[in-house]
């Protein structure tokens, strides 16, 4: 049996009851050691992670089982771990963290950002942004207090949800991290952080991703995991810089990723499409007849490597009646091949992810293109959303127009660490109806979110709106410069193929 609530064998149930009996018998001793004195003629109860440990409840069972699983249901070791955790919290002065202020630079190195598909908080740590001389200028104590505040903030979200989920997801980003001359303070902080969390926050981890890992990460991975137990190591997922989006998207919706990883807006009500585009193939989404000054707006993220993207103006208007040819679908629709005479108005360029807009300069029929024809072997899975709206309904900051047209385009660079995302309002024009049977194995998924984050193009691209994330700092990463992305060189294209 797993040892989680509702999945206990007889021995595990017996051990859980014995654990709770000890809590009842020791409550006065625990209160004394924790300094819990009388308050309005009532003794303060022993509380851990907002859960009253003296009152029987499903939430108390969840907390007790965390300590029991961490010590393989060995009662003495589990209960001793629990008591040491309470003593540590008093010594560390956990209660003061809610009012403690941390320097602004901590917001750049980590945040709690929305949830995974099952409602777990997701903690992102941006190790590439750590300036050791700034973060560790006075030693590692403040950093450790910040990490604990981050943990307490995530746990507050779990508690606010009634503990329907009892653990969290962690993402460590190692982009551009160097092993050369690793600062001893970094090693100390890593070692102490791992030990502190392992001793005092048992069974809080659902899974941990290591993304954008460098080629030498095997050595780095061995160093960091040497201090973790086997149970914890099994939850680790190591991802390279070309595959991490695919791994993340298995567990986290595109709308719940930070924009620096291609996350999509939560403001848009249109559903997100998912298309599998074969090698040497393309997907074309017919947007229908558009008028001058209307805006085409899009968001997409490629699960691995990159995908070509562009916009075409069709030579002919949309057919007035359905046709069996996938090359000339009824508007709106999808097709694979470019019809003769179509003109490319936004040049095809390769992106890992992208969000932006295009203003229609001349009335006509327009087509949104996701192009994988340059790839010889690799099929691509792409999550995308495209819509058409009136220009005046939500003006978009102008950017330099491509040299080949007189229209205005706004796109984000996939290489920028924090690309901005354009919020796409709902329109009456639909672009998700499939009329071609052979159109790139397309599937559709509705994306619903309890929280809503508005990300205007003129504000920082990342903002969190979790009502319970008040104790730990959250990050507002400055948005990328809105500009037209430079297509990849021939050498880079060959490398991808």
C-alpha cells in the first residue's frame, strides 16, 4: 500500500493510530516545549501547517502520514522526526516569516507560479539569476529563511485548498549555469537547504524538474542528489534544453507556465488547440475573409525544438461551398499545402514559442501557418491559439514593420529570457474548426483556470495572483523587448534537423 490516506494496510493503520495516541498523551509536554501558554483561559494547541494536531481530522491524518512515510512507518523514528520538526520551527522562528521583508533581488531567483493540472502549487527556481556576491554577501542565513518562507507560502496554498492536494511541484532552471569555480557559499547553501527541507518538510514533493541542464549536469546532479534520500530521488526528472517543455506540459497546462517558458495568457477564452505536425509537413489555419485594420493575434508553444511560423494572404477568396480538397478548405479551416498564388505577408521564422499580433493592411483571406517542412525527421507537437479582432478593441503597441510589407507586426523573441505575451480577447471569428481530414492529427483541449492573470504588453510579463502567496516573494520578470524575431541561420536549422 502507498501509505497515503485511503490506501493503508492494517499495519499502517495501526501505526497511524499509535502515532496519534502519542500526540494526545504528549500534548501538554509539547505545549510546554513550544512555549504555548494560556490564552484567554484556553491552552493554545499544537499546530503544524495550519492543522490542529490535537484534534482528530482528515487533515491531521495527512500530516501524520507524511512523517510516517518519510520513515517507512517506523513509529519511533517517525514520531522523533515530528518532535524535532516542531522544535526546529520554534528555534527558526517560523511565525516571524509572515512579516519578514526580503530584498528585491530574491524575486528574480524564485517564485510560486500558479498550479499544475491537478491543482498543486508549482515552485520555480531560476538558478541562472543568482548573483552569489549579492545573495550570499552576509552568508547563507537569509537565503535559507527566504527558502523556508517560499515553502510556507506553498503549503499555505495547500491548506487553503483543504489539503485536497498535499504536495507541490518544483522546477529548477539551470540555463547558463556554470560549474567552473562554483562558489563555496553556493555549495553550503545547497547542502543546508536540502538537509533543512528533507528534515522538516517530509513528503511535500510530488515531482521535481531539472530543466535546461548543461552537458556536465551529471556531475552537478550527483552533487545535489547526494544529500537526498532514495524516495526523493525517484521524484526527480532531468530534462535537456530541447525537451523540457514537453516534460513540463505533461503535468502543467500551457496557461500555467511562466511566459519565459512559452506560457499562454489566462485572459483568452478561446480554447487551446494541440496539433502534431509531421516532418516535412505544415499546418495552415484558414482565418477567412478579413478587413483592413483587423488584428490577427496568436500564441503557441512547441513541446520540443522549434516550429516555423508565418502568415499568408490567399490569392483567392474562400470557397462558397464545401470542397473535398484539403488544399482549399471552407473558411475557417485547416490545410497542409500552400495554394498557388498565396503571398507570405509575415515571413516564416522558427520559434520555440511565440506570442504576438499582425495588423491586416489589405482586405482579403488570410492563413495562419505552422511550418515543419524544414525538418527531415522530427515531428512537432504544438499548442496554439489564434484569433481575429478589431484593431480598436485593444490597441497593440507598434513595432518595426517587416521590410517586405507595410503592415505592423508584434512578436516575441524565443531566445529572450522573459518574452512578453499579448492578451487575446474573445472575438466572433472562430479559427478552430477542422475541415481537412488529413490535417496534422489535430486534437483539442479546453483550458479552464480558477485564477486569472492579465498580462498587458506594457507591464512585466510575469505576475502571480494566488491569494495565499503573501509570505514568500513572487517574481515579476521584466518583459522582453517586443520586436520581430530574426530567423535562424542555415547552420542552426541544419543542427535542428
